């Protein structure tokens, strides 16, 4: 078996196979999609991130890894979280040919640990990215070599990734924000990290207030460049700042 293959920027750019990409969050609405919808989305490129790795819905072409645990300082918390994450990747048929887009740099604790602990399959294709800003508004980077904007959440990194790699139609799926339910939990179950925040699964997602206006500005910027940023779930709070993707478009051939 060979060692991890680290892709160059040119190789990453050439790996894109369609003009449309579906980005998958982890909202509970993923459970409401039909097999036909999943099958049609699989005809295009797909990107997952963070704990979408728990899914059993669709082939993932790219997966962005940045944050996985509630603590980066307590080994009793982060070690089992990273081990669980790697096991999910290795055991899922949906990730057999995925490109792992992993945060790099001095502050990329989780990404550095995932690689240094040698938990990934040896033939995994990897691309290391760095962040050029966080917590502040900044337009998306046009070139991934400049680094990705983190802004208010990892979703911002992923949208910037899609923008920098040249997709013309970027669709956000399972990014609901109207509650804190996750697709792998029960319908009325609250995630442990929200319990520690003394929050309920019924409450608006903790990233919503800052994320919505951030992506609203990006949507306007991208639209001026002929790129459409849309949301799949019409109930998503993002529908206030971007168009809802037309499911009729799934049947179009690129």
C-alpha cells in the first residue's frame, strides 16, 4: 500500500467533474430526502464536511476536515473523537475515493493530529488548506492557494472551497438552521455539545445569526460573477438571503 497522496492545487482543480456541486451539512432535513433525490444529486459533484461523515446517503467526492471535538486540549475528549472520525471514513463505502481537504498550518490541531496519528487509509488523497481569516467578514478567496475564509463557521470554508474550485452552481443541502437537530440523532434528541451549552434541539442553530448575513453578502457577490449560491431546503433560514434550488434542475444533464 502506498502512502497518502498529497494533491497539488492544479490536481485539485482538475478533479472537478461537473458545473454543479452539492454541499452537505448535517441538518435533520437530510432524513426527509427521497432516494430519487439522492440518486439525482449523485450525478453531480458532492462535498461533505465535519460530521456528515456519519451519513449513509451518497458518494462523497470531497470532504473538508477542520473541527471534530468539543475540546482541543483534553486528550480524553479529542483522541476518541478523532479515532471515531477516522474509523467512520475507513469503513464507509461512500468515502472510498474521496479527496480529504484537511486544514493545515500551526493552529490546525485536528488536521495535524488526524494525519500524525496515522489513522487514515494509506492511499487516501489529501489536500492541505490554510485559513486566511476567521471571525470577521471577508470576500471568498478566488484562489485556494491564498487560503480559505473561515468567517463564522466551517460552512464558510466549504463554500469558499467550492467557489475557488470553479463550480458555477453551489447548492447547500441539510443546512437548516431553524433548529439544532442532526440527521444521525432521534427526531427529538439534543446533541451532547448543545446540552453543555444548555441549549435544546428545538432552538435556532447557534451559528445562524452571524452565518445568514455573511452568506447573504457572498451570494450577492457570486451572483455578479455568474455563480449561483442556493439552498435546497425551502424551510432553511438561508432561504431569506438566497434562492431555493429548483429540484427540476436535478434532471438536467451537464
